[in-house]
C-alpha cells in the first residue's frame, strides 16, 4: 500500500504510466498497451489476479453499457486506428489502447457528478507484446484538475499472461 491513508473525495483521477514497460521494465521503444482500466471501491484482497477480465460495475461505467459517467482524456499518446485511448474504458478486453509515446503517457477521468471515493482499480493486460505491459505507474486524485495528490504508486509490476486482470487496492477514504 502506498503512503498514508487518504480521506478525500476527488472529481479527477489520473494514472501516469512511466516510461518503463514490460516484465523487466526494459522497453526501448516506450510503447505501452492495456486492454482495460476500472476505478473501483474495495472489492478483493490486494493484487488479486482475476480470471475472465474486468470486474464490471466500475465507477466510470456502473451500468456496464458503454456510457461513461464523466470525461476521459489522455496525454502524450499517439495511437494507431482501432487502438485509441477510449478503448481502455470500453468494458471489453478484446480491444486495447496502444500508446506509442516513448516519454510515457497518462490517462485521466473526470466524474460528471463530482467527487467519488476510489479505493481500488484494475488494469488488464492486452492481447500481445508483453514488453508493452505497464511496469510502473502512479494513480493520483484532484478536485480541480490541476493539483493532484498521489494515492497509489506501483513499481516492477508483472503481467504473466495476456488478458490478465490485476486489482490494486490502497488506503483512501477521500472521494476525488
């Protein structure tokens, strides 16, 4: 678990994918890919590998119908056709977001209805090229979209299989 407990609700959550990717953190091209991201309240024990993909009913799309409850944006991302960033929140692991940004990239979600409490999230590895899997990242929250507080940080993460969903929990009692 990262740092101290947090007790603030946030309107914005941003995940910064650092420039190291793959099981060894050695990807000279800086390419990163994921099949899915979910923002969740606590559901499972720390770092559980979940068979069958995403948990569903995440806070970005609680009805699992493709209708997001806010605005999704990314930075430093160049993506080929059919592998655009929005595919990271489309509730299916058969698509993916591929970022061709050697300097790293970030994804941000802004909730329409104000601050939400997030205590866990999932990341699902994509279909190919394990050297593009996220390796290190931070998750931050903000209520103004400018000043972010790191609520979780991960280093040296390994996705051993394709389409593997891992859940990461952290201490947070603050909705952002």
